[in-house]
């Protein structure tokens, strides 16, 4: 069986904790491998100070048939730049029906590029979306921890566990019962 790829799309000052549960869980099963991708090969330094090597650049990535999911953690850079080249890469991935999972600031990025105009979505606050030129998805915004619609997962900044849980379910890394037990363990603790 060929290992499928899940790409972690990074910008400078990415929010390492927002993707940590998801990428650790995905890398724990043999059918998937998590690889990093960015605009350039320059290592990206997270908000937590982790220096992350980049496996692929978006310009040179063409293996969409083997791509199972694209994960966009939040971070400071999403609102400082339009990242049009990343938006074009996501559009290409969507042509291959690759699900996109975005959390925190990455949801704002999706919103200002029109990805959320006609699908239900969430993020940190509706007002943050409305400040961005290009966003017109107000009627589809849902105040929730996480929303899944039409191949796009969106989550607010406090939803790292729910984000991972939803990703695990979509990728079917285990049975639904085991995935739910994982969420309950990390969300509610060992001692309740």
C-alpha cells in the first residue's frame, strides 16, 4: 500500500500548537506521512521558536493524486500578506478534491480569497473576517469551535483538539470509537 501524503502548509511565525495534535496523530499510522510545504525552501520558524525544515515548495509540488489533505495552521503571517501564490496552490489542490483544514488565522486567509463565500465556516470572530478585503461569506459564518462543509474544515483558535479529532475522522486513522475516545481523553483529561 502506498503511503498517502498530508501537507502542512507553513508560513513564518506559524502557530505550532494548533497543528501539533493533528500531525502527531496522522504520523502515528502507517498509511499517511506528514510533509511540510511552503512558498520557499527557507525553514519556517514557529511562534514557539521551532525551526521547521520544508520538504516541498508549492511551485514544484505536483503529486496531487497522492495528496490526502492540506492543513493550514494559524499564525501571524496570514494577515500580513495576501499569499496569492498559496491561494492558487489551494485552488489546484481542490481541483483534485483534496480536503483543506484551516485553523485560526488561516481561516481568515481562506475568507479573503473567497474560499468561504458559499460554504459554512467558522474562525475566531466574524469581525476579523469582515475587516479583510475580499471576504463576502458573512451569511455562511457559524459561531462554533469547528465547522466542516464541502471539503473545508475551519476551526477557531481554541479548537486544536477538535480540529485534530475532525481531521482524524476524515482521514479514518482509526475507528470512530477510538477517535472519539482520543478526543475525550485530551479534551476532558485523564481524571474527571
